[in-house]
């Protein structure tokens, strides 16, 4: 095993190389009869905290005898992780900053003097610069790649990697980590292995520290020699991936779909979550309509309303979550929840169709019954009329037979 905090040889060499760097020459700036020279005896040392370096200096000799003056120092260093210069002003003679040890270490310093003789104006001296470029050690092509850390539900963090493009046979990787509340670096407590090859590390919540630099390095060894070291510095709160959203429910009232869900399990505070809703609607013509909506300002709001399309047959929803901008600068979306769909509307359409067909059938049956009733009534009327005619004819016949001939015309 290669323990970074137990390898003083390369640390000493690193410090020595830094100390032997020649500062950039500067022109002289005078104030109150004294030369405002840059800080003296600038030293950059590595205590073994995986890139967290200590910078020390002393007051320039030209200002040591001045009285009634305030001497401050401006320190600028290049943050290669964020690719920008950072600046700090201090009256102290030391400062610690984070550097990527795989890239050049660049530091610029100047002295600032404020005395009664400067009329309250702070005079700045010329800036001196120190640049150190370390020579990489370890076998070429052996540095790991695709390093990635995910903080699952704020319960544990997994950092994974792939072997370098030219990994030597029988090589073994080691991960070490450190943050500002640790006295020394520690090795990964639980490695993740694939086919007996280390491909990652699982770090428990208790070993992590949020809103601070969390430094890591991955080195290694093999029978052919040591592997090239890779350095990383992250803030773990920016790598959170919430658990899957569960307990999703759908209700419908007067054509309005209402989606409700419960926050994901885990240790991520509810107020730190934002949600994304994906809806997929199957239309009556067979086409599918998709829509995504991010609920960024839905603090403690775990519901979503959507008007049902008039010609929709079925609508399905999926939900995922992420830490919002109020709790972190970045993060990972959770996996999508299981699809939750409205009731299959084929039954509803079939019911409507059956009702419509039933109404048509009932209408037709009503017409038929009405026609049949009229026909029967007509037959009854015709039969009654025929019967009355037959009785009348028989009556006339009887009358004619009994009445005198002279009265018969009256009953014709």
C-alpha cells in the first residue's frame, strides 16, 4: 500500500523544489522613504493533505523598522479545479489553499502599506510570482480515468473509476481521502471490486464533510512499478443523488388530473428537493404526446395538476428529483419513478359506445313498438267496423222481411 501521509521523501522533494523557484523580478515601489518590497522567504509546503498546501512568508526587511504602519499582503493563486484566480488579503504571514498537484502551482504575492505618511492611502508594491510544475511519477498510461462520485441519498458516497489505458498486470489501486477536520489521510474503508479488480470505493456518511473541500487521490502499485497518482477535490453536497420517488397517486375530478407523491426516502431534507414531471398521453388517434415540467419553486409542494386532453385515452406519469439551487450548486437527478397511469379509457369509450348504441336501439325499438301498436289498433278498428257493418246489414235484412213493403224505402 502507498500511504500519502507516510511518504516523506517525495513530500520533502516537492517542498524543496518549490523553495528553489526564483520569483519574478519586480521594480521598486517607495513609500515613506521605504521600499515596499514583496513578502520575503515565501515557502509552499505540502503537509500530505492531497493538495491542501501551506504558504508561509515573512515581512520584507525594508519594512521591519517602520512604526505606525499597517502592512497587509495580497495573495493570489490559480484554482485549476475551477480554472480561475482566487484572491485573499491578510495581515497574517501564512495561508492554506487547495491545489491540483497534477497541474502547475501558481502563486502571486505583493505587499500593501498604509501609514500616516501615505495620507491614509494604501500603497501597493510590485507583485512577485512563483510557479512550480511537478514532474509526474509512475508508469505512463497507468493513471485511472472516468473518476465519478455520487452521494446516494446523503447516506453514503461511491466513487468509481476505470483503469488507465495501459494498466500493468497484477496492479492494485488505493484510494485515500482527507478533509479539514481530519488529522491525517485515511484509506478507503470499503472497496468496490469488479472481477476481483478494484473499481471504486464506498465511503460512509460519517466520514464525509459537506461545504468543504473533500480531497482524494488514487494511486497504485504493481510488480512492474508504481502507478501514476490521480488527485481530485470535490464538495460532497454537490454530488447528491436522491432516492427514487415513491407513493405516487393519481386522481381525476371534472377532467382535471391531480398527481400526488411522497418525497423520496433518505436524508435529503424535503425543502432541498426539486422535481421533474414527465407526462405521456396516448391520444384516440394512436399518437403519443410527451411533456416535461420542472417544479423549481415547489418547496414542500408534492402535487401537480394537468388538464386531461379531450381526445386522450390514457396518461402516464413519471417523477424524479434533484437537490435544488438553495442547498447545493449541482447534483444528480434521481432515477425515474415507476410509471403511474390513469385508468385505461378503452373501458370508458366502450361504455360510452354501449350507452350510445343502447339509446339508438331503445329508440328504434320504441319506433317499432309504436308502429306495431298503431298497426294493431288499426286492425282492431277495422275489425270492429266490419263487425258493426255485418250487424247492420243483418238488421236491415230482418227489418225488410218484417216491415210492410210501403215502409221499406225508409230503411234502405
